[in-house]
C-alpha cells in the first residue's frame, strides 16, 4: 500500500511540471505607419511577454517585409503604398507558438523624377536624338515636362516633346555643358546635368583680301567669293560684322561712297562654311577724288556716274556745261536755271519719271539757251514747263498727264 501511494505522488508532480513548461507567450504588435520611401524596423522582442529567460524565435507568416533575427524590416516602395496586413509567429522553448497580426500603413509620397543622362562624345557633323521619357522617369508615373539650360551655342541642343536633339557643328568644338530639368505634374523637379564633348575636324574658310579704293560718289562692288576659299571644299556664305558699312547680298559686297574723305573706311565680314566654321575678313576702303573730267561734262549714273541724281549734277554744273545721263531709270523732279545741255545716251535707255505730279518733271526758268536731248520723260502731271526761257528739245519722248510741254513768259 505504501508503494502505490508513492507512485501516485510522483506521477502528479510530473504532470504539474510539464504543465508549467508549456506556459503561453504574449505577442502583440501595434499598427505601424510609415511614408513611402522610408524604412521600417521593429525590434520584435519588445512586444513579447511570458518568455522569461528563454530565447524567442520569429518567423514571417504572411505580408510584406521580412524578418531578420528578431527584427522586422520593410522598405516602403510604391508597391507597398496603402494598407498591408502582416502576420509574424513567435515561439520559444517550452512555450506554445503565438501569432501577431498587425497593419502596416504606407502613406504615399511624391518623389522627384529619377534617371540620368551620360556624357556624350561627338564629332562635328554628328546628330543625336535622346528619348528623355526613357532616360528620366517619374516614380509615380506622372507625365513629365522638360526644360533646357546650360553653356552651349544656340541651336546646338533643343527639346521637342520628349525628344532632345543635339547637332554638333564646328562652332561647338570643345565641352558643352547641358542641364535638363524634368518636372512632374505636381511641380516636383530634378535637374540632370551632363556634358557633350565635340571634336572638330572641319577647317574654317581662308580669307585673303586686300584694301580697296573707290572714287567719290561711286559704288564699289566686290565678289567676296573671289577672296575666300574653304580647304574642305564646303560652300561659303558671307555676312557683315556688326556696325560695318556696306551690304552683302549673295556674296556680293557693295558700298556707295559719298564725298572724298581723308580717313579710309574699315570693313569687317565673316566667311562661314556649311558646317558653321567661320573666319573674319578685314579690309579698308579709301574714298578718293574723282579724276579731272572732260571739261564741261558731268555724268549721272548710279554705278559709273559722278553723280547719282540728275539734279545734283545740274546744281554742280556751270553755264555751258553738259550733263550726260547714263542708261537707267531716274525718279525725280528737276529744275534747270542755267544754260546747260541735258543729254541722255538714248531716249530708249534713259527714262525720267516725275517723283511728284504737283510740280513739272522738268521746270526750266530764266534760261536763254538750254538743250534737252535723248531722253524719255513721264509724268502724271505736267512733263516740261518752260518759263521765260528759250532752248531746244530734240530726240526725246515726252508724256504728260496734264501737259507734255507748257510755256509761260517771253521765251523764244
């Protein structure tokens, strides 16, 4: 009977011991909040109770993130935005496993555009197109707009829509610094700088021009193509430097001189090849006096005459002189008050049109011996008015809207 009582006592003690070893863990993780782009790290041990001195182990059962040792970690990217349910199991030796389920709320955040553009090495003449919508992206998928800035020649780089075009010319040789600024629909932006290195192989035009001279009141005309060539065989165009005299049209430089002057006139122009390489040409123009003319003969003509206008020649003439009009059309009203010969090269080559119909095209006053020869004259008003004068009009065509020729006074 004593042996039986002892056995029952030992059995009950064993049951009590086993029940104590299976004590229950407490494991409760509260709701977590984090912003997109941030990292969440939770020390899980701080949420475990009832483990006493036993080592506790953890395992991720479901949800986002991971368990590393006794830490729960989450990198909150765009895929985790919103509410996420996470379940983690905790277990220790001698304790029943327990699960804690909690919510991780990731709040969305607007990030600036991401990406980049690598430096480029180009040779003059190269053209490249960069798809900015592939090189620079918005983390939230927002549409982007692009702005261009930097240290480079106008026309070297430009953006149209989502494509950036770069055209490397000779003038772009060296390093060109470009910055593309991308901006999303919410105004968040980021700048992406890069460099474009352009190696030049093109030689600029060679300009060889000597100083020029022109007579006063004449026109100097130069074909600049005769004074420049391109070593690479490229086509050449020309343009005047800022504030330079004269004008250039289709490679022809022209300058209309005024009166004689002591100091030569400086001219500067640029010769540009088809690839953008440029050279500068400089020369001076000496305006010289007109050589002594045939006595009593003054010439009128825009290119080779001493005077550009008929009236200017008449004003300079002396009584008895001849004003010779070279071929061309002249639009002016003329007054003759001295005995001169007004002679055109031919009525078929010289045409005078009145610039105003309010006064005669030619008004002759107080002259005793004038001659008009070899011209054609047109006016919507009075063509020729002779006042108290005498003279001859020969070999000419006269057409007047009011009068062809009218007389007044005591002329012969």
